[in-house]
C-alpha cells in the first residue's frame, strides 16, 4: 500500500479545490494544490454555473500536481448536490448548467405538486421535496422549453458531467443521484412512478453506478495537455456531503451507523453536521427513514458510500454569512472569514442586540442584500434589529447553532436513539465560535474535523476503488490521519439560563 498519489477535486458552492492525496503507511496526507472561487453567474436573468471556468481551474490544478509530483494514479470529482447539465446527441453540453438558486422552479412547483404531492415524493424517493431538487429543475426546464425533449439526450449531474469531460464515459453515480428526487428511496434505480407521473424521459438517465467505480482513463488529449500520463477517472462518493460523511472518524464507542437499529434498547448514535455553504445535519441509518414524522420535520434521505443511508436536514448554513460578507464587500468594506469570526467572538454579548433567525426562511435563499433581509426578517418577527456587523454575524451564528440543536432533538425523536456526540466537518468548523455554540445549544460534545472532509472522503473512496484499502478501513485511515478538536458544552450558558 505504499506511495499512492491521487487527486481529489472538491467543488463546493463557494469554492473549488484540487487536492493531492498521498497514501502511505495506512495514512493519508492532503495537500491543497489549487483553490478557486465559485458562485452563481447571472445570464439573461437566470443563475448558472460557469462550467468552462471551473474546468479551466481544475485543469490548472491537475497540471500543477502532475508537474510537481509526476505520475498520479487517479482522479475523482465531488460537487454540491442537485444540479446537472444536459447533453445533446453529439455529447455536447446544451447550455451552462443552472444554479439551484435560480428561480425558474417557482412558477411550476404547484403544477408538479398537483401531479406528485410532496408526501408522495418523500415516500417514493426518500427525498424531502424542495424547489432546488433536480426533479423540480428538470420539470421546469421541460415546461419552459419543450424543444428540449427533442434535443436533450443525457442528463449528467455535475460530478458525472466533469467525469464525462475527463474520461468520455457517461454514468450516473448513486450518491449524487440520491439528491435528485428521481430515484427510488434505496437509490439504486430511477423511480418509474416519479418519471411516469411527471412525464419525464427515463432515457435521460445514464446507467447507475455505485460510489467507488472506476469509469475509465483521462482522455489521451488531456493526458498530453496536462502532462499527467495515464490516470484513472473514478466516480467516488461524488456528492460532496456523501464524501464528507465518508471521512467522519466515528469513535467505536459512539456507533455511527444504524446497523444497530434493530437492537432494543437502541444504542446511542453519533450525529454529523457538515458545515459549508449549507449545513447538513443528520445521522446514518441502514435503511431510508420514510416515516410521516421524518417527512413532517423536513428530513431527507440520501445515499452514503457503502450503501447505507443518511437521514438529514438541509439547513441554509454559512450561506447567510457568505452573502452578508458579499454585501459588505460590495459596499467597499470587506471582511475576511477570520475577521468576521473574530468580530463575533469579541462582542460583549450582554449588551448586544441578537436576533434569532430561521435560516431556512425563503427570504434568505436567493442571492441579495443579506443584512437588509435580516433587518426585514427581524421587523416581521418583532425582534430587535442587530445594528453592528458583530451583532449581525453573532445573530447568524447563534441562529445556526439553535437550528442545529432543534434538528438534533428531532433526529432523536424520529430514530428513537440518543445522540451521544456530534461530528462537525467542513470549512465552517474553522469558525470555532460556531462549534462552541453548537456544543452549548445541543448540550452535546462536538468533535470537529476534518475541515477538508469532502476532499478526504473523496480520497479514501478512491483508495477503495483502487483496491489499496477495504471499504470498512476507510474511516480508520482518516482517524489515523487527522486529529479532531473537541468542544464540551458549557455547564451554564445563555441558551439555557439557570
Ligand atoms: P463549500 O464547500 O460549500 O463551498 P466550505 O466547506 O468551503 O463550503 O466552507 C465555507 C465556509 O467556511 C465559509 O462560508 C466560511 O464561513 C467558513 N470559513 C472558511 N474559512 C474560514 C476561516 N478561516 N475562519 C472561519 N470560517 C471560515
Ligand atoms: C452541500 C450540498 C447539499 C445539498 C446542496 C445543494 O454542498 O451538496 O448536500 O445537496 O449542496
């Protein structure tokens, strides 16, 4: 198992990175080769992703890694969920893929939901209905542009699309498709019922493959252009959240998966919060959880590497802070992530105006002047309007922590299990205050790390596909390679005053 070098490309909604993974002596080391910004681009009133630019940035990172480290064994891309590109019969991308925050779904949601109500979507697919889901987007595309039925031949989710561009092989990787609202709840096949009721063309969906499938090789022209030599293209756990969760180094004491769900009494479980642009709060179970209660509380089921299930809620996460910072940057007063975090830490909480926001309020879901929206939310809900930048940031962080705590309580009620501790992963855990507030609000220990969870999960899944490790070993490799930071809940704090 000595000396494997490979590339994990992790594309988040706010930034992308090309990471070199080196595996030796049972441990992985990760080096950031190239990082680049990502975000919505408006074209003629609609929001898209700039895939050309993303491809260019990825190529730059691949070439840099090959130049520095010589032959690499493989490459895999993971991305945010739900978005896709459509290919024509020549295999050409028809247009730049839409961004899930585009608003074209609003006009068609009621039509779709008349044909297939949210409760039925949940029972059939395990997915909570949401306007951002692939199924809503595709339905909107076909309604808005019926000609697509004639021209679109294949629907490739974002990681599938990049794997196709790199290898020429089109496949539908299960974890990313499990966010689509188009598969059966077990995520192994398309839901014929959903396709039939919404009159969606089944032929658009390529063959489904499990996470950890070698698709082919980097196209020879790209090998030459980028100076890589032969390089395997692997469909890993290509949904970034699936990769992030694959990297969680659960303690053996805090059973992470639901393999124990048949036991009575149920054993404690470790929950996770994947903290980036979104906050994904959930726990792993053996089977999809399709109860009325899970539906009513807004949970969704997605598929994990190795075929287990993730019961989780999508909470509008640090997007609130990202958009707030963007507004300040536009006003000529930028703040780095670190400066923003420090402002909130140094605030005198006893004299501050803190408002509690519902992060998932639709008001916050689209790009815009976030400080102004927070102000109108506070007026609407009769709360003091945070005045200073420190108060605004602190309000966002406390609101996130409280919404995590509410979600953890719901998870306990729905699964009948006690959450023993919470693993937080992703870029957002660099905000130490957010981790501490989460421990305080939940009353549970928070185990934070790794920060680059998606990239590390991406790497260990590739190692299994290459046969360098066995799947059950993946988390042990991560545990050996990273040291998490622990946060204990405060005995007494303002979330639960004595
Ligand atoms: P995504 O994958 O969705 O693009 P990331 O996992 O990269 O998101 O997390 C991005 C978030 O991490 C940012 O919105 C920011 O709030 C937070 N963050 C990044 N760097 C820092 C830092 N140095 N200190 C505090 N927070 C940070
Ligand atoms: C997080 C994420 C999340 C959702 C959203 C669209 O990056 O993948 O799990 O699917 O993006």
